[in-house]
C-alpha cells in the first residue's frame, strides 16, 4: 500500500467519525475499538515512512 493510500484511509476514517458525531449516532464500542486500533496502525506506518 502506498503512503498516499494510507493517508486516504486515514481521511476516510476521520470523515466517518465526524459524520457519525454530526448526526448524533454512534457505532458499538467494539467497532470504535477496531477503528482506533486501525488508526494507530495507519499512523505508525505513515510516520515510519516519513522518517525513512
């Protein structure tokens, strides 16, 4: 996966979170946990690539 694709996935997750908060809806806690875990994975990979 390219860095551009990783950043796109981060933007998608952020937009999804914002949309859910805007409409006053929420995902079940276990799904938010998955989103958080994947955001951390994406962040780590993007930062690792940025320092290479």
